[in-house]
C-alpha cells in the first residue's frame, strides 16, 4: 500500500514538472517559429529571459503553495488557516506588482544621438534631414495589466493545484479503502475457516469414538482421513490459494466423515469430477457450503438428503463465483454496506418458517440468550422484518421482510 501511495506522489510531481517544463519551453518555440516565418525578426534570448523571469516568480509561489499551503486544505482540513495564508500571499503579490519589484522588463537602452544629414544642390540651396535614433516612448502599463491579470492567473494556478491535489487524494483514499476491504475480506475468510474446526472436530471425534468398538477397521480409516484433514487445515488453510484437486480431496474426506454421523435416514449423493483443471482456489472455500448443508439442511424427524455436485469448465470459472454473507440471528449488516437485498412476501415468510419447523435446524436457543428467550428462527425473522421497515422508511417498496447479504468475494 505504501508503494502505491509513493507511485501516486511520484505521478503528481511528474505532472507538475511536465506542465512547468512545457510552460518554460513555450517562449523558446514561439520566438524560434517567429524568427523563421518573419525575415525582419531575428532569434534573441532577451525576450525569452524576460518571460522566464515572470515564470520563475509564479513557479516560486506555486512551490510554496503546493508544499505548505495546499496540504492545509486538502489533507488537514484547516480551511481558515489556508485562506488566511493565501490572502497574505496575494496581498504581498499585489504590493510587489504595484511597486514594480516584480518587474522583469528589459532595461532601456542608452539613447542614441540624433543624426542630421545636409545635402547641397547645384542651385545653391541645401536640404537638411534629421533622423531620430532614440527608441520610442514606452507607455505605462494599465492597472489591469499590473494587478488584475497577474492576480487572476495566480488564483487560477492555486485552483489548479488544489484540484490536482484533491484528485490524487481521492485516488489515495480509494486505494486505502480497497486495501481495507481486502484485509476485511481476508479476516472474514479466516473466520469462516476457523469456524469449521471446533464443532466439526468434536463431532468427528465422538463418531470415531463410538465406531471403535463397532467397526475397528472403519474407525482406523476414519482416523487417517481426519489426520489428513487436520494436516490440510493446519498447513494449507493459512495460504491464500491452493490447488483445486487438493481442495476437492479435502472435501471428499469431509463428506466421508460426515457419513459416520448420520443414519440411513440421510441420503448423501456426491458428484465430484475425476479430472480437474489445474486451477487454484482459496482454501476451505467449498467445505463451508457443504458444512452448512449438513448443519441446516438435515431434518431430525424426516428423511433428508444432501447432494454435492462440482463441475469445473475452463480456467475462468472462479471469476463468476462469489460468496454472500448472511448474518443469521444476529445484528443485521449496515444498510450502507449491503450488496444484495432479497425481499420476501408474507407467503414466503410463512413458507420459510414451515421449512424451519420441518428441519428443526434453527429451532434452538442461542448459547447466551441473556434475558431474550427467543429461538434462532424468531430472532432472524424479526430482524429481517425490521430491515424491511428500514427500507420502507427510505422510500422503497414495502415488503413483509428483506434479507440482506454482503458480498465477500
């Protein structure tokens, strides 16, 4: 992130140097082009130095404004101090212009003598010619030339500097926000990874413990599968990307261990391809969905099924894959962070409630309810209804409930 910030700073400085370089180069090009197109005009450096003198004055003021004054407004938000300092600089500039201290006009040449030529004729008459070699009188500059125009140029220069700084500041803020979002996504992925470990490990060990006396050979195989999974979670789970085939192998071991937990009332169908493309995925990304299917999709009183199918086509399939976070029974996402809102009608709310009653997956009391005895499904239902009321207050369509999701990746 620091490297990107330095690149933006370098880009800003290069922009300033390029603009001032072109500005200082313009008088040379102008005088050179005129000397070529006008035979009575010869190339001379004196008018160029005259213009450069004014440019150096503006450049000095620009450097002062860019280094010390502009940051007061752009980065520190000290508006009163900034405008006070700018007023002082403009006042000094006006005083200097009016007093002639900022005049870079070339000095007057020494006046040449007047030349008189007398011509005698044959008839005895004489004619005299006088030629004045002194330069013509230089008129005084008008007030608008001495004050108004330079002042307008200076104010426009300050405005350009402020505009460029705000542009690069917005770019820095966007990069910083992107970096924070990336870190937030990384932390949430880590949370999802480690969320799998505790209850999965406890349930699996209990199943293996019960299997030891019933089928020792099968319990040995289960211990080997659990060992492979723990090794994967410890060493590959901390990486950013892992090969797809290793992630699928972990998923197979997970499903095989979950078979130990359930009876024949649960039908488990697995469709995983035998050959996989050489792609990489974030570790433990698939098992999150499969674990939720076993946790919330299995009924304790009715026959259930879990189908797991994976199909990979080409190498760009992951670009269309996203993870959406739902907050369950807890506090809702802030509306400003919501990426997707799904409205529910009254019939859909009742249908969802009946599905919860059928599977009993959310008919549990929260671990630390405090003085609130509501079950998970009651908390979630009331929260989504409150979310719908918030959207209604914003002037959007009225629904019975709205479920909102945050896009993880």
